[in-house]
């Protein structure tokens, strides 16, 4: 089932994911609804991670915290199940990626606290609405993401580098892209860097750490936004006993409208 064949209703898309009928990258899926990154941690580590998010709101803008053992994101998607309604999950143990799974049914514990973080896919409809094309959507692939040399602010046991997502933008549209995305601070907001990838520690723009490479054409500049995959780089760096995340680009789709998170 391709993206163009999917329903626009978040609940219907989550139903297809829960029943295993669709497992794709969620860029462009359920347009105008907020998508979320996921980080799940044992309750003993939850306060440190909450503090980490508070200190690093650009890469980790908090949308909802689900209490220990609970599986329903009651604020952002009532009736959903965080264990089954994400197209793909990653399990990190002591800093190592140990599994990629399609459901958390066999991995769930009553002490797990779930964090939903804003995702830049949520402002992409606003970009296309003003005529800014998005290469990864045109190509039908995942957005490229890179581990940078930009440090996050440590909190408790958590520290590590910021991850960014990149979209090639025509030079005469960069100011507009900044204006449009600045309206969405809950989903990463304005870019953190424009231009030279090496300035933020990216050695080869054609080889992203997560996601898929996309072409940067003549007359375009790479534009970088803080990314909610940052907790995965932090898990590798900080080595918590357990962190469960979404697979990069495979987001949780909420029932919240992106316009409701915009500032004017």
C-alpha cells in the first residue's frame, strides 16, 4: 500500500499500522496532523530524560508524557496504543541497537514511561502550501538525518550530540522556509543551520546517519532542522540500560492538527 493510497485520518492510518497492513515512512501521511517522535524509558530514568527534554526544546519538544505502564496517549491520540501504532520501533540496550521490531507487545513492562516529541514532518504541509518543494517527498523516501557536532545540554545521565534533518531549499526560498517553520516551535521550529555541512560536523552530505540521501541541486542550499532522532544518538552516547524509540522516519501520528501548534 503506497502513501497515496492511505486515508487522511490519523486513526485510520494507526489502525492499518496496528493490524500490520502498512509499515512505511510517514512523511506526507495524514497531512496537517502532528506527527511525533517516541522515546520510552524505565521509570528510574524518566525524570532525567524529562529534564533533558526541558533543557533541549529544539531537538526534543515535548508533546506528551505517558505515565509508567500506561499505553494510551490520552492527550494527543485518545484510544491509540503506543505499543502497536508506530510503523517501526528500535530497542537500545546499554547504548547498543539490539532489535528493530514492529510491535512492543513482547517488550512492554509496567515501569516504562513514554515520551512523545514534536516532529518536523508536522510543518511540511505549511512548507508545501507556500510552494516550497520537499525533495524526500518527491522521491518517496525518508528525510536525511545527520549526527552533528552540536552538543546538547546534559541532564542527569543523558548527554550527546544533536541530530538534524536536512531539506534542500532553493536560495530564493530560504527566508520563506525560515519564516514558515518558525511558526512551529513545538515541532522543532526554525532551522539550526543553513549551508556548509562541515560547519556542524557533517563530513559527507551524501551519506546520512539515518534516513535516505537526497540530491542537492544547483541553486539550492542544504537547510538543517533539529531532529527528534536526537534521543537515539543520546542513547548511543549515554548508554541507558534501555531506551525504546521509533524507527527513524516512522513516526506516531497524533489526532492533533498542526495548525493548533502554530504561533502567529
